[in-house]
């Protein structure tokens, strides 16, 4: 019983990391495709392109953060694993879902917005600020997901 | 500290003074020249020649050509910085035309040499294989009786070829020059009598003829001459390298001259907007009102026949926007500009967003260590780097952001994500917590306190935006709109908040609940009665009034949006903590050299976290301004004031 509880909690951490990471990977990939097209025409814009390409990368970090918090809470990182009940473990797994799922979708769609924004930057490099902000609008929901995950993980009594 | 008031003016004068007037205007850089309107009977001023365009193109070529040979300016030195006088002096004394011409000649010579060298190398690779060819390269391929084939064939076919050719005619000969496992290079001699059959055999054996370069010497001899020619070209190229370096010494001068021609090009574009008669001219433009007198004085010095008169802008003509802010608020213009400029009749949001922006930025980081780092780096950049004026704003913004982040970090107990046990002793008080720490965001009720703090900031920010809207409307004389669209909303939201807080007994005593209840109800009635006042029918007025209550949902959404401050602030600390944990694991798990890995993890990890978190903090603080705050009082969309001035690409004019 004790072992399967740890396994469920780890599953929560894993879901958080891999869905967030997948969303970012897709998003950064999409933006990168568009960015490579831009720098083939205007290599001097590399810095700005890189900035916008990096934007959909935050979901991966949020997911990583969610996973890490769970690992810390259950004491897997250095030290003795906590004596976890199966109920608590499931709570931790559910707590991971907000950041995981919002991270997946917002990462994908932020990538699309970033890719489109890069086209605007290609036309006029002055647009970089506006492109960044538009991409950041999508990120809001991953931030909110992270917020709830963090609050939940902190408030679950181990 | 505001959107600067603009005046549209006409400058009238005599054509003989025009060059001097344009120079003065460009030097002052306070007038944006626009099309002259309503003067169909006036002619265009003779457009000047296109010499500047031509010069700029030439110098651009020389700059690209010499780029790799110019001495690199160290990164902190920035662009060459000088006064306009010394720049113009260089234009007079520096013979840029010769330099450009020499660059063009050098390019031609250089390319010729490079091409020659490549073709020699190609020839060498081919001839290398034919080194043992037993006759001169220019030997004719046929005589009256004999035809010579030079070419390659698969080594496996060689014996077949020899036998079959021998069968056709014993006058034929196959000589192998060289071979490897796949191909043989051969010379085939065939009597012309049997040439047709021989050709069939050659085809069968997959023989491919090769065209060798013609020279009156043996292959070996030719290879020697190629080597000699290559050496010559190399010497030539080295010579040209010196030439490159010599010309590149003028790189900076070329940049300076380039920018002066850029001014001349701008002047030409400005001239295209002027109109005039045979002897006089008209310039139409926009000028900041407070600069007009100074410009008048400057122009009077040129001639007494110059007049500046204020004119009315056309209907629907957009006034260009110039923002001017005090020293402290000025760096925040970079945030406003990110969104776009306000319209001429709107308020400049820069001074009002400054405080909020920097506090939000700090809350998104909340780490004293990161704040200190950011402050020191940006301070050093300002101190030791020669930056153009425009980039200084952002750097200053980040520097002050770093400072406020330090304060926030101390209040939240964030020091590179260290726990009190890991932190150096002087930071930790006697009770085992950080000194001066007010909120511990990662334990107990800390996260909730942080969240509430973020939302309170949100309420203050949003209501401040609405109040700003009201006061600006009063300033514009729209008293009714100010009261009903702005102040009524603020009153309504505050009374709902008061009712909520007092009825649950938080912050405000429960005794006041009744008062707030009536205030809220009053607010509801006032909203329903007034918010639909633009509608014509009674039902329309009433319906829109009821519908306006739905606007509350928007405000709720706005305020909740500020929860990101807490999420980002926590995120920075937790990632920093994670980096420390990973570094700690490296020390524990890797014997002896673990600390090296730990140091690498700490440096890379914290750098990455600082960069990404600062970027996120900037973006999200900016977003809160643009979406939640600006939406309350401005639309934006103003066009920038672009004065006719000495703009530079490569240099900075002091």
C-alpha cells in the first residue's frame, strides 16, 4: 500500500513535467520553424527571433516546477520519503493536473501566436514588443494553472 | 510629463535662405515637416541632385567590403561618439571618394585572384591523376591515320577493352596511365580504318572521354607551373590583405561620412515636401508649442525675411505625439512605447504606470539576490558602456527594477532560493527565520497572503485607472461622463467590496455591513438609471443600464489576472531552490569532484532562472498595464512625432 502511494504521487509529478514539457516542445518548435524562415531572410533579427521563440518555453518550466514541488513534498529529493497515504497521493496527482493540462494547450497555442508574431517582426522589427505581448496573452492560462497547482500542493497535508 | 502640446506652423521665407534654414531646422530637430496643403498654384522646390543617394550606396558597399578587416570596437565602447562639428570636419578633410574607389578596385582584383586560384586548383586536381601521361597536353587528338582517345573506364573492364580492341585491329593500343580499384585512366590509340567498331567497343566498356586542358608541355611540367602560379597569387593575396587593412583604417571615418550623407538624404526628402514660387518657399510642419519661440529666434538670425505662423490643422489631421517625462519616469516610456503612443487628447500613462510597473516587476521576482545581481549588472552597463540614448531607458528601468526586487526579496525572505538553514548567518534572525521577513510565501498561510496581496494590488491598480479616466475627463470638461462612467463605477466597486468584507467580518467590522448594503443597492440603482443614457428609447436606456452591471464580471476577471504576480514570484524562488537542491545532490552523489559540478549547476541554473524570470516579470507586468490598466482610460494609436533631425545609423552625435 505504501509503495503504490509513492507511485501515484510520482505519476502526478511525471504528468506535470511531461505535459508541460510537451506543450512547450510543440510551441517552441512551431515558433522555431517560423523563426528559421525569418532569419533566412533577415539574419540580423536573430536576437529578436530567439526572444519570441523562447516564449512558449515557460510552460515546460511551470510543469517542471509542479513536478518538482510534488517530489519535494513527498520527500523524494534527498532524505526519507514521507509516509504517504494513498488518498494523499491521489490528491497530489490531481493537484498536478491544472498546470499539466493548461501547460500542454497554452504551450501549443502560444507557439502558434509566436510563429505568427514572428511574421509581423519580419515585416517590421519594431513590432517585437507587440508580438511578445500577444504571445504572453496565451501564457496567462498556464500561469493560472500553475497558481492552482502550487496552492493545492502546498495545502495538501502530508 | 505628458503628451506635449503640438502646434502646426508654416515657415515662409526667401529661397536664397533655404539651405541655411533647412540646416538649422535639422540641427534643432524640433520640426516634423509635412505636406503643404491647399496650395495647388505653388510649384515644387527644385529637387536637389541624387548625389547623397549615390554616395550612401557607395559607402555602404565599402563598409560591407571592409567589415571583416576593421578593428573591432570593444563592446563597451558602443558607437563612435563625436560632435556634429568634428563630424562635418571629417567630411571635409577625409577623401572618401578615393577610399571607395580603391575599395572597388581592390574588390575587382581580389575577386579575380580568388577566381584564378580556384580554377588553378580545379585544374590541379584533374591533372594530378594524369601525371604520367606520356605526351604533351597539347598533342593533337587525331592524325590522318590515327585517333587518340583519352578517358576513364571501370578498372574491371580494362582487360576486355584491350582484348577486343586488339581483335579489331592490331594497330590499336591501350595505355594505362593510372588505376585504382574502381577507375582506370587510359589513352587509347586506334587506327581510323576501324574506328567505328572501336567506338562500339569503347561504349560497351563504359569508356568516358575526358577533355584535358591544352598546354604545350607535359602534365608534370604543367603541374609545376600551376604550383608556381599559385604561389604568385598567394603572394598577391597577401599583398591585398595589407591593402585591406590599410583601407579598413578609414572604417570609422566612412561610418561618420555615411551618416552625414544620411542627413543630406533626409534633407532631400524634406525638400520634396516644400512648395514655393520663383523666389519664396513654404514649409509646413508640426512643432512642440514650447519650442516655437526658440526656433523663431534661431531663424531670425539667418534673415529678417522669415516668418513662422501658427496655422490650423486640417480636419481629421492627426497630431503627432511626443512624450516628455521627468527623469524618474522617463525610463518607463519604453513600456508605454511597447504598447503604442496615446492619442493627442489622451493622457500620457507613463508617470502613472511607473510605480505599479516596478512593484509588479519586483513581485514577479521577489529575490533579493537576483535583485542585487540585476541592479549591479545594469548599473555597470550604464556606467561603463557607451550606449545610445534610446537604449538607456530600458537599462535604467531594469536597474531600478533590480533595486525594488531587492526590497521585495528581503520582505519575502528570498535569497537565491536559499532556506534559512542554508543561508549565511547574518541574514538569519534568532528565531531561525530570515531577518525583516514579513511573508514566507512557501509555507503555512504565506501563499494565501501573497495571493491576497497580489489581488489587492490588482484592485488598487484597476480603480486607479478608472479614477485617472475620471480626472482626465474632468480636465477635458466632460463632467457628466467623468461622474457617471468613472466615479460611479469606483463608488460601486468600493461599496461592493465593503459589503463583502464587512458582512464576512474581515478587515471592516460587521457593524458597517448594513451601511455598505444600502450603498451597494444605491449603486445598483444609479447604474441601471444612468449607464444606458446614450440610448434613445426608455426601454433601451433601462436595458443597457441593467446590462452594464455585467461589466462587474470584467472587473472581477481583471483583478484575478493579478494572481499571476504571486505565481511568478513563487516560481522564481522555487526554481532557484531547485537549482540549489540539484547542486547539493551533485556534491552528495559525485565523489571528490562533486563541488565542480555543483558550481556549474549553480552558475548556469541561476543565470537561466534570472534571465527567464526577469523576462517573464517584464512581460507580465507590462501586460497588466496594457490590458488591465490602459483599458480603463485610453485607447492609444497615436503616431509618433518624427522631427526632421540629424539621425544617425553608425555614430552618436553629442
